[in-house]
């Protein structure tokens, strides 16, 4: 049997691991730690005290409970709006915009509050896909640190400006007194046609002024290379759905590169298996660290980041018949493989590269020309507008501000003081000019501005976006502005004396005129998108003149003995949403670490640098690295800057490469103010790695570095080691060739075992392998199917589940104690060699077993089974024995150790433990403002109860109710659970399996029956969630075969 | 006592369902009545002016006999041209009639019914009679009997003692009964039993608020509105068929009628529970204050601060009577639209309540009992009647065919499972 492992300890069954595995609930880390091992009578809290507390608390509870019932008010509307029925949700099409990122979404609004984001299926670009960040952005609307009114600087602090008129006067005076110095409008990439038009009108009023676009993570290299090769400073549309062979040179296109939701949707299209005609695209990945996309690749090869250019060149040469000659034989093999595959699939091949070096991108363009991608998988007739920032522009702006060549800088939606490698110099410059910030919170950059006039959150604004030329996505408000904020556009219009009074009017006029009629405008708002009937397809005119120059420059790139790669996580991204507790607590798909960034390094470097042998850990002090939250820290120096960060050891890293995530370490100018200004979730979470960025014409996200042992430790909250598989087989995979040869081979082993368990002589595993009776599900039986082939681990489903089901945020301290509350987690398994393992992601949630082991151990029947196959959890009945969690083979039941939600009847049982057992961020989530995000259909759980996935029972009930109201059982097929709806690759299906035309019934019995397996089926727990075995398109040996 | 209440409850619902059967048996004129109740009742009465004019004899007052048929379906256009239309809108203080889409026969049925309408003879409702409560008499009887038994036991023991002495058997001095260990033990046991019973019952009842009847900011009588004036419950509580909340109507819904109805003129006598009289007209004035309506000018206050509502208007802070705990999910539309339950099933004889009180216990046992007994509108494969959604329950269909099952209760389709209400 092939071995799948989550941690090194599990792989090698180290002593430390075995000790830790015995203690599932981590009792030594519980609040009752003063009990030690002595038993309750000998504890520091003796019996009499115990009885006193018992008596007191009983009496207190009796008194508290028997007090008079509070008088509750019911306050109806004064004048009820026509389109609101309290208790019924409305849905509005809108657009999630963050920097240049654009995602067409549908906003669920309940009683006037936006509470959930879903993808908009009418968008032909994203087709209903979402990302973790888009899912989480509804929480940003209720961020307690959002600025609530316009302000001006007064000494070191800011004071309120009482009205917008007064503010306009102040700004008018300030801009009038610039003495002819130009002003600069500094924004992230803007792709809103109306906003760009307003900006042009604004700039016309201030001659000599300019608009600078700045992206925290730059794509300048790609833009400049495209300008050199295709004459357009633009990014084309990529069509992963047309690509039979995909080669990525470090482009994390499923996680963070350019437009991951769009690419995931396209990518998954060719990663689904059609049993009649099994075909898969081939994905070959070259990279230096283990990224999300790399871990989904069929074949993955490692190189130093300084060799990226050389690999690209070698690939180009290999396509022309020259073999690669790296010292690393594997890499040579990889280049050869990629070249052969690309050649074979010419016209249906695509090469993408994540480097920000224009020269490398020039070579990649040459490769794409050679393999015939231009016009096929790369569409130059339809350019993408996600990124437009050029790094040199910001460098020049910084110089200009410091030289006094610029009079005023208007900052909207960017935070260069934090995210630029020389943020300090930018801050110095900014304090010398008239700085006006439109940013939503008192971030690092706004602090250095003289004026702050926060703009609306996108859920409060009108607006539009043009993610691709000719493809528009409209934004309409789903709530009135919560605070005294004003559209950025309205401010510009006021300050340039525009005749139109506000942006809303401007927007409506613009779109009514453009579309031609009010009806078409209303339809566009309702659909959320305006798109041409057919997609333009075409190629760009290629010009290879820069290729030779690029080759020379690439040859000159120097590496180091150790090199650092800076990357983005799927959760925090570039750091603009760093104060979002949902994203901070989302475990990184690869490392499973929450709340921090760290240095990723391979086991080999850990052994040589830290003398830490992960394959041989004992409970000794030095080497219980993996089971203890305290991790050794290392000092890393690159580009003259130093950071000290803890180490996470991950297989599949290049042996001389370390990787650090950007987006962490948000900090105010006065560090003590970070919690107040930037937020309690961002405060103290990691360190700012942007300072390690290099610059040589474009930003460079990898550089030679030195690493140095410190002897210090730092605790990391990692969820990876919180559950173990006890060596049980939990997933199956195979290669495409052996699947085609014998589709049944992949599940031969579990299927044979299942047959062997039928002891009654029949042939029905469900009925004949148990002493329990079989219960019929007379009407509906819910079932879920998860395709391991298309699950990329992107974690959008985890955030969607958190938002839909009011899952608590517990904070870093509690995650360290394995008390995270996520109902749905993505288990990450390694298999194969330490140096370059394969990775499998397996979403794990309550399996709703029909013969559930949790149900028959509950002493109060708080968890039991429904006639629709749901494993029901009744919070108000649960007394918290945790027998069920102990007995669950999937470890999906979560216990509320503390009052994370403030739902208990005693108001003050949180504050006293804040800082010791509970993080301050829990209080942030309990703020009246933040609680507006709660889903009113789902109970907010109190302390001391177990909770777990309910299959979104509130949605099931709603769907059934609609079907009953319409008297139409086929409406049940419309059911969508939150994780399924969020998934950008449609890896999750859910339906009524009693319905023989439903998705899951078809998958299990017709379409995919050779790949269907149930996790731990041999236990006869009869799960209602099935998985589909993973099939990789590779020549390597995969899974059980051979 | 509770069994009487249950009886009362059943009787009321029985009377209700009977009255519906009674109604549906009459054919033509009664169609008119049903149509009237569904469409017109919120603004019209047959005999008197409400928001709109009385409907009796409407066709005789109008310019011609056919006018009404035109008017009902073309209100918006006729108000611009027709002088009589303008006149009746002026008479209704500018309240504009809603435009309907009714067939001519339907309008005719309504008007025929109104023309033939005679006020019903008021009869006292036998179910409304106070029911005698016998538990007191039983209690006293039990006490008296217990006392007699006690005296007889004492007498018996004294007599036995006397006879024993007579026969020369020596008996110890009698212990007075209050020091007798048997009595003490029995007393302690009885006290323990009673104490336990009341403690447990009290604890179970914590947070339950049956009969809760707070004083509301406006004395609003359901008896006047839903009882005497027969306004459909759904006119104000429309959410009951669409949403989980039945919803308390917003002030603008009240004003739909009360723009014209500014005086209370009976026939019901308005009084609070303690017997103090209530001035109905003064309560309507309170509504005007909340709505920002100027009754003398007959229009809303101006909106000087441009917030979209008349100056001085503010929402009414009603005191909430029916509270379910946060961990209970209850959906009105499930019960009203799908389950076809009458409001009175849970809310009691609301049309007879001057001030609303919580009629039902709203306890889990109460919910479950109803779910055990109530039958769903199960799909009948033979004649395609019933809710087609239930056609998916193949097993029950087979059982019905085989005669194993005669009807399907809510419990059968999972209506007593935890996660139907707790999630």
C-alpha cells in the first residue's frame, strides 16, 4: 500500500508523534492545566473549593435563569420598502473589486444586510467561481477599524472634519496653494471605465498632473515583455480550457497569479474525467518552492529562482532540439519532458511564467510562439485589465515627492508605505506633500497623509469594472453606507468642479447612454455583467527582436548559495485584507499554518542549518519540532534587509531555497496603535516581507539571501498535526494510463476488502455486513460527491462555510491548542519522496454516516440521524461530553471550548481571559458591527457544545420549502450547499440521491462509478459523502498499480 | 385546567373549520362573499363607508349600471378622465383605489352579494362562556375526606387502646400524632414529592410566557379589526405566507385605512383588562403621531430634512409577545402556505382578543404533539390531488396502496426530527 502522510512524524512514526497522537484533545494545553496528573481531589483546587464553586454556580444559574423575562420589542418599518420582506433574502448582482482583481458576484442580502457572497454564473469570465478572498470580503464591510468620517491631520493625530463641504473647502485651499506643482493620483490598477473617465476629467483641471497605477505585487515584467514582443503594454487572455499541455514556470495560476478564479474554472474543465473517453490535460510545473499550483501538477520539477530564466531558455532550446544541461539531472529530464509534451500538443499548449523579469517573459513569449499558443490558448484579441502598474513609476514618484517636484498625492486603494520595498522613503516623501487618502482604514499610508476622506466599501457603492476589454461587470450597492464616507469618484468630481453632483448620477447617465435604454440598463444591473455576444479571438503580431538581448541579460543573472522566494498565500494575498479574521484563520493549503508568515524550507536545509532531523524526532527538547507549536527562528537577510521568522519545514522545497509570504506584518507608525488603526486581527500577525523585495528596473520577488540560526523560538498555530490517519487508507489515486488500461484497478483494494466484510452471505454491503437494521429514507436522501481530481486546495469553500454557518474565529492561541472550529477543512497529504513529493488535497467534513459512530455514544441523544440521511447536531441538547468527537473516525466534530461568540447568557465571561486563553480578535468578531455579518438562519453556538457540518441544513430546508410551496419536487435539484457553490472548479456536487436523475446519483452509479470510494468504508459507518479517486496524467508510478 | 383549555382550543378550531364548510356549501352569493373577503374587505364594507364607500347599492348610485365593471379593472386610467371616479376618490380623502384584474362575473358576484347583504344577528358564542373550574371543589373534598380519615384513624386507635386496657393489656403512653414517626415520615415524603413536582414543573416552565399580555404603546384591538370588521389576517401580516416572520405591519399599512378612518365609533366597547375604558379615537390619534400624519390637514407632515419620511414620524415600538428561543427555527410560511394552518391554531381566538395575549404554551412538547397529529396534504396518485411535492415519498405511496397506511402525518415525513427546527 502506498503511504500518504500529513507530517514527517506520521511518515516516520517518530516517538514525539506517537505520544502526541495518543492525546487527541491536547489536555495538557487546556485551561484546567493546574490539575496536572494528580486527579481532581489532589489538585491545587481541592474538593471543598470545587464544591463551593459548584454550589455557587448552581445558585447563580438558578437566580440568573429565574429572573423576570426581559421585555423584547418588535419594531416594524415606518414605511416598508416594496422589495423587502423581513426574513426573506434578496440577491443583487455586483462585483468584488480589490486592486485590479475583479470577480462578478451575487450578494445575498438579508433584512438590509449583505451576509454572503456567491459567484455570478452569468459572467462568462469566472462562470460563478469565487476565491477565499472574495468570500471573506463581506466581513471587511463590517470591519471595526473602518474610518467613519473625513479627517484632517492635527499634530500627530487626526481630527474629524464635520462636513463634506468643509472638507471640500479644505482640500480646495490645499490644492489651490500648490504653486503650480503637479499632483499625482496614486491608485491600484483601475479598470473601471467611468472612474478612468472621471480621473481624466480631473487631471485635465490640474495641468501637469498624472495618474500612477501601482500594484503591490507587480506584473510589470509581463507588461513590458508583451510591449516588446506584441507592441501592446497589456496582458492577453489565457485559455487554460483550450490547453492540453500546460507548463508553468513558477506561475501560481490556481492560487494567486493574475485571475485564479477564472483560471481554476478553465483548468478544471480538462481535469475532469469522462469515463467513456478518459482524457486529461497535462500539467508540468517548474518552481522553487511548493506552491498551491505546483502541488496540483502532474509532474513537478525544482530549480533555484535565479535559474528561472535559464529554465525558460533551456525549454526554448529544447523545443528547437538542444538538450538542457543543468547540473541537476531531474531538471534536465523535466525540460525534456516539457518540450516533448509541448511539441506533441502544439496549438493546444500553453506556457505561463510567474516571474516579474521582463527578459524571462520575453523568452516565455518566444516559447509560446514556438508551440503555437498565440491565438489559441493565448488570446490577444481580448486583453485582460487586471494589472497595469509599472514599478519604475512608483520609484519615480518617490523621488519626485522627496525632491519637491510633486505638490500633492491622492492615494486610493493602495498602501505603498507598507507594500513597497522602500516604504520608508515613500513615507518621508508623502509627509512632504499634501497627501489625501481615500483608503478605508487608518493604514500605514493614510497615517502619513494630511487629509483622509474614506471611500465606500464596494458593497456600499455604485461602480463598474472592465476585467477584459469589452467585458463589463457592474457594481450596485447592497446596503446604504454604514458611515460618513463618500465615493472616491464623487470627491474627484467635486474637486474638479464637475457639473454632475455625484458619482451615482454620473454612473447612471454613463450606462444609460452606453446601453441605450433604461430597460437595458436595468437588465444589466440585474445580470451584473455586460458582455459581447461572441468572444473575440485572435493572435498578436509577434516580434522577436528583443529575444537575443533578453538571452544575454538572463545569462548574467547571478544566484546565491541560498535564495529566497517571496510569494502570496491564497488567504492573505498582498495584505490588503490582512485585518480579516476569516482569512487570517484560514490554514494555508500547503503548510496548514494560520495567523502568521514564516520561512518555508526543505528538510535538508533544516538538518544542515538547524541540526533538526525531522525524520527522527523524539520527545527531547530540541527535536520535538513538529508536535510543539514553538518553532526555531532564523534570520534571513536579502537586499540588505533582515527579518527574523520561525521555520516551517516542508518537503518539496528546493534544497537551497527558502520562501516567505508577503501580506503579513501590518504595523502603524507607532506600533502600539496597530490594533486600533489597522485592526486586531492584523496586529501581531507575522512580519512584513515586502522589505526583502529587490529592484532592478522591475520588482524582483526572489533574491540571493543568507540565513542564520538564532536559537530563539516563536509559536506558530498550525492545524496540520491536529488529526491523524492511524495508517488507515484514506485516499486512492492512479495514473491516467493505468486508469485507461483498467478503470477498476484504482479501487481494487478497498472494493475487495468491502466484499470480504459481508459476513451474512448476501451481496449488499449496506445490509449484510452489520448487526444493525437498515433504515429506509422514504423521501429525500442527501448525498455529496467530491472529486479529488479537481479539488485544487484553494480553500474558497472553507471561507464560504465559515460565512454561511457562523463558524467562530478562535484566534491564534486557541488554534495552537487544536481548538479551531472550521466545519470543513482541506486535508493535505504528501506521498512519495521527501525531496519532491506528490500532494493530494482532500476536503474533509462531516460524512453524515448512515451508521454513525458518534450517534450511539451520545448520552443525551443530542446527535442523531434524520430520515433524510443527515447526521443531526442539536446544540441546545448537547452537554459537552465530547464522546462523539472521540468516536468520530474523521475527526470533524469541533468543540466550543470557550465562549467564542458571546452567545452565553453571562456577558462578562470573555474579557477576563483575553490575552491569556483568548485572542483579542475574538472580541473583534463579537463587536455589534461585526456581528451584522451573522447568518440569521443559523444558531450562534455557545460554550460547551459540539458543532460540525450540517450539510447547510438551512439551505436544504429552504429549498424543500420552496419546492413544497410551488408543489414541484424537481425544484429540489436546485439545492446548493455553501462549499459547493463557492468551489471554482465544481469539485463538489450535492443532491438528493433518491432522485435518479440527480447529479450525485449519476456520478455514483453511472458517470464515475469506477472512481467512487468512501473514506474508511471498511468501518461500515456508511458515509453520505463519497470521493472520486485522483487520476494524474503522468508517466510516473502513481497509487496502487504495479 | 389545561384539559379544558385544550378542549376549548379544539372547539374553537372545530367551529372555525365548520364555518368554512358551511360557507363553501352555499354557491353563488357566497362566492361573492369569498371574493369580497379576499379583495375588498380591507377598504370596503357592504353597508357603511370604510376607506371606500359602502358597496350595497353601488351600482344604483353610479352613473350607469356597467360603470363598476369598468372601474375596478381600470382605476388608473379612469381617475384621469372620469368625473365620478374623481369624485369618489375625493370622498375617500384622496385614497386611491387599487386596480384589480377581476372577471366581470366576479365583480357582479361581489356586488350582488353586497346588495343582498343583511347584518347578521349577533349571537353569543357558547364556546365563549366561562367554563366552571371544579378543581377547587375536588381539592376541598379531598381535604375534608383526608381529615375525616385522619380523625377516624385516631378514634380507632383510641378505641383499641381502651379495649386493650379493658382486657388488661398494657399499652405505652400514646405518642401525639405530630411526634409519631410514621406520620412524620409520611409527611416528609409527601412534602418531598410535592416540592419536587413543583420545582421540576417550575423549572420546565422557566422562560415560558403563556398568557403574557403586555400593555402595548397603542391600544390595538384585534377584536375590532379581525373580529368585527373581518379584515383578513394576511392583509397586515402578509409575511406569514412568504417568510419565516409573519411580520408586524409597518405604519404605512395602518395608514392605508386610517387616512380615512379617524374616529372610533364602536360597536365594540374598548376596555383594558382592568376594566378602564379606552378612547378609541385617542388611540387612532397616537397612530397619527407615529405616522407623521396631520389629521386636520388630511395629509402627511412635510419632509423638511429630506430623509424620506414625514417630520416627526417614528416607528412604533410594539412589545413582542411571541418569543421563541434563538435556537429554534420557525417558519410561518411553512405552516400557513404549505401546511394550510389557520392562524388561530397557534394564536388562539385572536379575533376575539381586545388585546393580544400568548395563547399557546409555545413549548417543544406542544409543537411535537401537533406534528404527531397533523396530517400533511399528501399527494394522491389516484386523482392527483394534494401537494405534488410529496409524490417523491414512494414508500408511503406503496403503503397507502397496500392499505398499511391511511394518512401521512408530519411526523412520518420527519417533522419531529431535531434538525427540522434546531440548526
